[in-house]
C-alpha cells in the first residue's frame, strides 16, 4: 500500500524556508547633551536607510541608542573600568558587542563632546577591533565636517575598528529644527550604506533557522 502524504514542497522552497534569520545589532553612541537634537535626527535617517537597504539582503535591523548625557554620576565619576557600576558596565558591553556601532556627536570647539570621549575612554581597548563603525557628526557650519577625519577616524583607529569609508556630516542648514531635509546628505547616507551592505549582511548576527 502506498502511503498518502501531503503536497510536496520543492527542495529550493524548503531551503529558502530554512534560512537562518539574520539581524544586524546596531548600537548608537549619541554624544549630544540634548534630548532633541540634530545629531539624533541625522541618526534616525541613517537607521531608516540601514533598515531599507538591508531588507534586500534578508537582514533585519535591531537598534538601541546610548545617550551619554543620561548615564548620570556613576558614569561621569568613573575613571577606570574596574569597579564601575553594574548598569554602566552593561551599557559599555552593549556597545562592545554590537554588530555595527554608529558614533554620533555634535561638534563642540572643533571636536567631539567631552561625554562622548569619556564613554570611549571606558571602553575596553580591544573590544572594538575589526568592528564596523559608522561615523556621523553635526555642526553649525560645513567647516566642522573636518571632525570626521581629524578626530573621529583617529579615535577609532586607536581601537583598530573598521570605520566605514564614507562618513556623514550635516550642518545646521541641512535641518528644519531636528528634521534632516538635505537631499545631498540623504544621498551621502545611501552611498555610505550601499557601499558596505554586503559586509554588514555578513556580520549580522545569525539566529535560529526560519520555517
């Protein structure tokens, strides 16, 4: 007697349904001292673009943001990693364990903010080695864009990170309040993400098979 079975599923379809779910774990380190800021507005567009571009690679984007100004006295009063408050340790580890780090800061006095630098003073020296880092910054005028190459890239060079080739700067004139409007900056963000989308898909965290 021949057993009766359900409809046959083509091999290719079964393989597709058993693909591993992939998620790019993105952590934003936000150096702005304000709750609402142009820096956050710029990062929001970066995250939207990442989500859209990586969807074509079957990769989901999961993101969290660390606002350094919210971390409080246990953070600002820490001078070394040893003995640091548990909640600050957890926050530092979150950045260290991300698949992609987005470094975001306004420009003050020609460089990143002090709290932004203090955060990375506490990050383990080797925790960011070979980690992709997307550099973003905002400032009052275009001359502040130099912060990307003269301050941010050397900082992450110390950590031996893989800073994305295209970094993104937006000046005050590119915004309406905290909303990014400039087509030029939108285009640069798309270029930055498109250039490394294959790499980001590869470093995305693999989960359990889907289907």
